[in-house]
């Protein structure tokens, strides 16, 4: 299992913010259980183990955190329901173990605003966890998070984003945004209104943080689209384009929800996609 890689001048490290579980059928959508249950352990309640892997990206000038994670503001009921664990103690603790303090983070990049992705953006007191950072999010996600309708309200918690807005720390974008030279957010949609990926590009090398476009290595096969996706047709379109480009370009792939392999490369034989660990 690889947890660190170098892309040009960027050092990239996977930090395990939390472990949790979600329904296996929901995670694999229309794919029959007979196919996906051979890819992952399955608990007795039909949920599967998942992770929240944040990525610390450093280039000597900037300290970027991609995806805060699930956070710790959960009731005992929800902790039990989702099997939430923080093996490293929480986001601040795993960041400290990597040699960084919250005050040193300059940019926080968020692929979208679902609770498992930005729940840790604010601390236990409700204040933004990274007071000196700017937070970046697609504007369509800001709108969904702060005014979720009945189709979206189960996936968003207003309290995860509102304090960042109130503090004047949120920067939004539409389409794409280069946050620092070589690090660009691309708004794709599909999984959610503004689901985005982060592309890190330097010295002829490229990495991509996939968010929930490709949540685990077992979702690289094109039909393996989550039932949670708000627009499955669009998900298939953007996945078809971007996974092909990542595979043909031999990109490094950063996977938020993979509990075993947060950093991989994609492979393909004909029209079938797969994965290998770095170095294979």
C-alpha cells in the first residue's frame, strides 16, 4: 500500500482521517452484489468498510489539504450507524503526525460538500479548523449545501459550510480554477451538482484526486457508479472521459474512500479498466 508519492515539486501524502461504512448496494449502484461482494469485505448489515483519506500536498511554498473528511461532530447514534472511527485521533492529530499544524495550512480544497467530505472542515466548536487557509468549493456545491432540497438534504449539513462562509474564508468557482500553479480544481458534476476533481501537474507528471467520481479502486470499472449519484448519465460520461485520460496518461490516482490503497495507477485491457499499486 502506497501512502506517499512525488509529482514534480509536489510531495503528496495520504492521511487517514477516519474509517466508516456505508451500504454496499448503494456504493455500487446497479452492479449486482454477486459481482461486488468479491471485491470488498461485507459486514452483517450489508455495509462495507470505507475510509476518508485526506491528502496533504506541499511544494515548499504552499501547504494544501485536499478534502477535510468526516470529522467528529457526530452523535453516538450516528457513530454506531456509520461505524465511525478515528484511528489517528482526528484530522488535527494526523496532520500533526505529518509534521504540520492547522495554522500552517494555506489552502483547503473540497471536491464537493457532502458530510463525509467536509464534516472536518470545522472543529468541535463549530469554527473553521484552518483559520489561515482559504477553502475552495464549486459554487453549485455551496448553493446545494446551504439550501438543499428534498433530493439532496440527506447528503449535506449546513453547519459544515456556513461557518466558513461567515468567516469569509470560502472561495467558490465554476468550471475550473487553478488554486496555485500546477493545482487545478475541475468541476465535473454527476455524483453531485458540482462534484469536482483536483489535478496536480508538474514537470511532465500528473496526479488526480477523484473525490467521489472514483471513490475506491473498485470503482474504476465504468459501470460501477454509486446509487448516491444525483445524475448517473452525467457520471458515466465524465468517468468515461476522465478515467480514459488518466489511464492513457499514466497518472497517479488519489482515492478518498479506499481503505487499503489510497494511491494507485489505473490500467486497462481493451475496454476494461483495473488498477495497480504504485511501483508495479
